[in-house]
C-alpha cells in the first residue's frame, strides 16, 4: 500500500509539473491591499457564503455518489 501511495504521489507530481500556474493568483495578490474589501465583507459576508456554498456542493455530491453506488448494487 505504501508503494502504491508513493507511486501515486510521484505520478501526480509529474502531472502537476506540466499544468500551468494559477491565472487568478496575481489578481488575488493585488487585491490583498484593497481597504474596501473589509467593508464589502462586512456588508456581504463572502467568506461565510463561500463556506456554505461549498458545504452544499459537497452534500449534493455525496448524495449523488451514494445514489449511484446504490444503483450499481441494485438496492434502489
């Protein structure tokens, strides 16, 4: 099992090496000094909305994965 994980880690390292850099990182780094982001986050809690949206997407994905697995074993 450890050899498989090491092989998987090496393979993913090679794949990620050939992928391009994140195109949004320069934009995010330039926005870090913007003072109005604090006010915007106070009016619209963006961090909280992202966390709730992420939890919702994960729960929907788990539901569909569970449904597919049950269909594969013909329980539904």
